[in-house]
C-alpha cells in the first residue's frame, strides 16, 4: 500500500525544486506517472483500466534489470497545472488500480517549462489565409 503523505511530500519537493529553478508556475505541464509490472498482459489490462478513467497512456517498454529479470513499464500522461493537489488527486485515482493489478507505481515526473520560451503561437509566427495564398500566385 502506498503512503499518500510520503507521496505528497515528494510531490511538494519536486514542484518546489522546479519553481526554484525558474520553471514557469503558470504553465500547463505534461505529467507522467510511471507504472510497471512484471507481467505484460497485466500491465496492458491495467493501462486499459486507467485509460477508461480518461488518461492518456504511453507505449509500454520492456527493460531488463541488473539481475536479468524483465519488467514492463509505461507512463500515464496528463497535461495539468503543476499543483500538488492535482497530482495527489491523480495518484488517488490510479494507485488503487495499480495495487489491484499487482503493479508498481514508480513516481511521476515532468519537464522544465521555460517562462521565457516563445509561445506556440508567438508574434514571430505569421499565419496565412486562403486569400493571402491566392494573392501570392
């Protein structure tokens, strides 16, 4: 069984470190919850159950551990504001399914969001409509 208080403490540390390093507190973040299972079929069923809750699931990968055993892993992917209560809510939704399937929750991660990076649709981007295209012919 997972200790939500420990998970919450880890989440707070991750978020604090990101923001202290200058990551954008107002951005939406891609959050990846890492799950693993020794049985591929059980991981696949677990992934389907989590998908039914509305989460995106990344392609599973196979890893060989130091002792030669094989483990299968995939990520549960969401895009959210980086707030501890949102991470905790997601964990509370997926952890019971992981436990029931005999899988392992290996934490979560995200990426640094540069507040100075140009927006996806910044002023540097020029959009053309059909009329502009016709005029250029």
